[in-house]
C-alpha cells in the first residue's frame, strides 16, 4: 500500500476512534478511573484538535507497537523488531495506513515508561528518596523525549510526511500520545494495576503539552 495524504475524513475517523476508546475505558468500573473521568473533556479536546488541522501529512504503513523494547542496539546501529502491530487490534486495523506520529508517540511514551519502570522495579519505596528519584526520572525522560523529537523532525525536514505547520504537527503528535496513554491505562488495569498511575499521570498532566 502506498502512502496517501491524510484526508479530513481520516482525521475525523481517528478522533472518533480515539474518543470511543476513551469512553470504552471510562465505561468500566474502578476508582482508579475517577480522576480521568474528571478530565475527560481535556483529553477529548486533544482528540478533537485533529478535526481542525489544515493537513495531516501522509498516512503510511506503521509499526503499530513501537517502543524502546522493539529496538535492539547492534554494532552497526539500531534494528527495529516485532512488526506484528498492536496486539489488541485485528489484522485489518493493524494493516491500515496511519500517521507516522502514531509510532513516534509510542516511542515517546516508552521513554516515560523507562524512567518510571526503573523506579517501580528497582527501588525500595522510601517516600522521601522516591520523590527525588522521580524528579530525576522525569528530567531524564523529558530530555530524551526532546532529543528524540528534535532528531526526528530534523530527519524528516520538509518532506510532506508531516503536516505543513509546526503547530499542526504538534497537535497530531499530542493526539496520538494521549491515545497511547489511554491504551496504557486499560492495559495496566488489566495486567498491572499498580502501574496505572504512570499513564494516568501523563493524562492528568494534560499530555505534557
Ligand atoms: N534477534 C534478536 N537478538 C537479540 N534479542 C532479540 C532478538 N529478537 C528479539 N530479541 C529480544 O526479544 C524480545 C522480544 O522480541 P519481539 O520480537 O519484540 O517479540 P514480542 O514482543 O512479540 O514477544 C525483544 O524485545 C528483544 O529483547
Ligand atoms: Mg516486542
């Protein structure tokens, strides 16, 4: 399948799907979801921003489950693994053309996860020390998110892969990051409830805009 310009209809259907996924999540029971229920409107506003974009760049085949764990550092550079896509989706959805920023969002989110996982898995819960370590972790994640994003934009240059304006590009990235964090909340509630605070923190923070 060849790359296609992202149409207004495509942007609208992404916003619809993202909002539907959020509402499916919020339809479930659980006190952990209460703070997210309260800021639903802000998250939805991030999805709705797609509807007003002047353009969305190109839609291409995407990895679909791109994160740090899917990249191996080898002697000759980075190798990307595991192209089976997002496990929860059906095959047609995994094959559908989508925004390259969907994968970029996955990688950006996983930088947050890397910092938080180091704390969750490797440290004793000493509250005072934990707070200082959390700040360091946040600073590490933020610095790496910025570096990755800057390098990505520099590499793309003025190729039509991305929307024509920096503002639209950021709005597109933000929508996919919010969507990924919504997915993560559902995943954590199902698999590791202790970790649900991690994506929630990002969403309650307004997606770190
Ligand atoms: N060729 C390889 N050499 C070294 N490690 C690998 C290789 N392929 C996979 N791995 C390791 O196995 C992990 C799981 O592989 P992956 O293809 O991502 O499968 P899945 O995530 O579906 O279980 C990777 O994150 C990586 O650490
Ligand atoms: Mg994998």
